[in-house]
C-alpha cells in the first residue's frame, strides 16, 4: 500500500479545519497541507445540521475568523449563511483544493524513529484503506460524534405511531404542516426549533425536565450596520469583535461574581417578554447563570411564539411514550404526531480515532491539556477545542496561530518533535470542561484534564489566552523539543541531547 506524505495533516474541513489551513498558509507558507474530511462536503456542523431554523448561538463577529470579516447584516446567522461563509473562505484562500473528502481517519500512530504520524483512513466512496504520513497533525474535527446524537432510552418508544427524529439527522423534506410536534429538550437546538416550526405546525410543545436560562438578543448589530456606511468593512468587523468579546466576558464574569443579580436581570427580561402568557416556573432555573451555557433567541422569536399561542412549554419528566404521544410523570398526556429528541450530542474527541505512540494506546482522559492546545505526551499534535462560555472560533484562531508559532520555532532551531511534558506528577488536576450541562458531564471520562498551574490550567478567558499564546515564550520547560531517535523505544530525545537525522 502506497503511503503519501504531507507536512501538516488537518483532520476535519469544518469551521476550525478551514481556519487552521488558512493560518498555516499565512504563517507557515512552506509547509504542505491537506485536510481530511470524513464527509462528502466541507462545513462540518454547518453542513451536517439541516433542521428548521438552524443558526448560530453566538454572534458572527466572534464566531467568524479573525482574518475574514463577517459582512452579513445578521449577527446571529442562519446555518446556510455560515456554511457559505466557510465555503467562500476556502475558495478565497485556495483551501478547497487541499481537501480530501470521504477520508475518515480511523487511527494515528506516532513513530518515534521517524518523527512522523501515520494516519490510517477509510475511504467512504471506495471502501479502500489509505495511509498518510505527516510530521504534524491538527485535529479540527469538533467535539461530538457526527454519526449519532445522544438520545436517552424512552420506555414505550416503539409504541409511538408517529415520527421520532433527532435534529442531527433531520429527514429532508419532512412535512410537519398542521401536525402536533413535541420537542424534548431545552438547549440551543430546542429553542431554535420551537419558533422555526411554530405557525406551520398545528402546535409545538417544548418539553423540558428543568428550565434553562434563555435571553433575547438582537438578530442584527445595528451599530455595525450603520458604521459600514462610513468605515471600511474590516474596521467595522474588528470593532464589533472587540466589543462583543468584552461584552460576553463581562456577562460571564458578572454571572460568576454576582450570580443573584445576573439571575434577577435575566428573569426580569424573560418576564417582560412573556408577560402573563407563560408561567415563569418554566424559565426559572435551579442553577446559577453560566453553570450551563446560556441560550440566546434572536429578537425574542421564541417568546413571540409563546405569546401568540402557537407554542408552549411544559416542565415535567417523561413516564413513557404511547401510541399517540408522551405520558408524563404528572399524569398529563402530550399528544404528538412528531416527537423531536433535541437531547444533545455524543461527545467525541479527535474525531473518534485511536491514537498510539509507538503502538502503545493513548487515553486522553489520563492526560493534561497543555495551554488548551496540545495534549500531554502526544508529540506534534494540536487539538482544537473552542470556548464553552464564548464563541468557538475565538479559541480556535488562537490555537492555530500558536501551533504555527511552534512549527516556526522548531524550523528555526532544527527541532522536529515538540512534546508537552508534565514535570510535576503531584499537581492537582480537574476536568478541563467545567460546566454542569448534561453533554459535558457525560464526557468527563473521555476528555483530558487541566492542572492547577500554568501552562496546564485553562481559564476560559479570551484575554488571558491571547496574552498566553501571543506574548509568552514557546520554549517553556513544559514543551520539550527533540529530534527522532533511530533506535529503541521513545518519543524523541530531549533538547540539548545529540541529534539523529530523520530517516
């Protein structure tokens, strides 16, 4: 079997993968780059999800790339517009010519004698196995399983005579006109589906086990749209980006410092939106703001549907499904023709591939996350994982630019291997995901840990990360540079020891 070689292999051709390729082109122009995408199209999340109303839950001035202005008047954008933005970026920078579609990466093995990764892939179109060697890998495959979402076991599921749909696998052309729809869930997907389907459906009911925080946000950025008339697009974009970064950080920090005050503010906004039409028990969470991700609804669209009666909210637990709907533990019955299980995602790191170092398996859950960019003891790999309390791409841009910085440093000094090493085995650790959301809690046994001290501690703070990535030295004690060894077992010789050339 022929094995191809590429300097940098990017896994995934979604928002993060395309962005990573652009950063490499800008900062490491001499490196050969290829993107390996398991699906038949670019766009990642924004190509996979096609349910009604699919949109961003972050503003596009921060979800967009730092190098390409978002010019659409809508700050909270629909999925199609975001997909087009990714595609336009790929065309503009020539990334579309570097994507290898239907290449699903199954495994990655590091060969310490070569200082290279071997990626083993399955071709979705032909079924053949493909191997590619690379010096560096950027895993930009997102954080969830694209093959299936999370759906709890529901008693009586097989008894229901209607359609049961998970939003991750929305059937093309589904006709829900005039039908009774129950959406199970209260997260970003649920609060998107409810207003999108209400009006066309006979009625839409959002069924939640417990309330979450929901805030109305402007769909359009009025300030930016006015400034576009007098200022260059790039200037307007970066002004909005800076403003929204500071605003989101301010809200998050205020939520942690004064949870009761922020809670009252959020509850007051909801009360003003729904008036006397909805019992506030459905929008009064038991937890503090930002213990779970806050849901945003553009221009209060869901609240409008609750006021006009085309949608409603029920807070209860499911006893079972029956032939005509859902029986709740309270004894109430929800009639349904269609049940949508907006119950979340299955967390999956590294695109689900297995990782081995000289044939020895790596368990990410036993490793620390270095600077939120690389994994302890895993050489020459960047793992792109965005913020949980802000826009994903803010962190993705920083990670990719930092990894380019590492590559340039290695080229300058003649190193071929960079490995994060923890020199304090007694350092206290905790999961790097610090939210109580169900999908986060289900993933704690799968994800790396964070440490108590730099560079292993994660802050979920853009300004701190910006300073850490931009203004600190690459060659700190935790990132060990080396060159391949031509004999024995190991991950490379530490900096300062004799150098062996790559085979």
